[in-house]
C-alpha cells in the first residue's frame, strides 16, 4: 500500500485527527442504524444535536452550549454521549474549553434532575483500552483505517513526539472508547473544526475521514445546514467550502 505524504498543513490536519467508526459501532449506534442512515441520507435527531453541541463548545459559547445540551438531551442524546463529545473537544480546542463545556453539561444534568427529568445515562466503553505496545499498534491501525492509508511525512520526522502522541493517545486511547461510533465522532470533529477560524485544512481532511466512516455527501451537506440553523452562517460556509474542495479533488 502506498504511503501518504501530506503537505505540512494538511498533514497536521489529518493527524490532529478525529474520532469516529463504522468499524467500531457503539452499542447505541449499531450497524442497522448506519444502514438506515445511508438509505435515508439524513442525520438522526441525535446526530444533529451532536453538531450543535460540538460547535458551540469549540467556539466557547457557553450560553448557547447550555441551550444546545438541553435540546440535545430532549432529542435522544445521552449524558455519556455528551461527555464523550466534550472530552474529545480538548484534542481540537484545548483543555480549557473542554473543561468549561463539561462543567456546563454537569450543571445542565443537575438542573434537569431538579426539574424531575431523568435523562438516559447512556453506555460506557465495553472493550478495555490497550496498554503499552498494544496501544501503539491499535492506534496506528485506527489512524490508517480512518485516513485510508498509513500516514507519514516530514512533519513527523521533524517532531516525532507528536506522531507518537497521535497514535497512542488520540487514535489509541480515544478511538478505543467504543461507546461513541467513529461516524458520530467525525460529525463532532467536523462541527468543532468548522467553529474554529483558521482550521480549514483540518476541516477539509476530516470531511474525507468522515466519508471513510460511511457519512455521505448528503449527510455532510445536512450537517452544514444544521450549523447554519443552530450555530451561525460562518461555520456552515466553512463546512460547505471544505466539502466542495473535497468533492472537486
């Protein structure tokens, strides 16, 4: 198999890489659901909620995030879905925004409990997280599968530590958490990157990775529509531009 050599920016893009699988469906996101998605060419209400939650969290808009979380929980998002998305956020927007967003989720859950609402806690990872050399091997395999080919390049020769961190932590530790599908994680990642100004190369790379998880162009266009309706026009425009660039290649 040929090895990919990305230009520096796209390399960083691909390897700041995202989280989601058709090859590791979460318990609540089974293969039949994926087949249904493909037939209907639409995102579920729960997946649309992930889009809004991820984008507002990445932008650091906590009041809007609070509203999106309430709406998401009403739409079938579980508490653990929210936790997974907002923990994943730190890989793209940093620990401060991830921690602040998790604090909002905790407050929302407590508020809803006081109102007598009982939200579904959701599932936790079923498979144990690999350790040591097995973690590096698992992370490398996940990265290769998501991108479509093994990844290497001058950037990783220049800074080999980032290559190791990507493989062992992002693609290993996080991808091994199978309570959120890779497709759902890519939906979240695309929304996060759309909300971050200057992340165009990463956004375009993750459009391709999202398609590698089974997301269709129609679903990605719908993702942009959700951003336009529930976040802002800028995030939608960036997503549509990245999708257009990807499909023209």
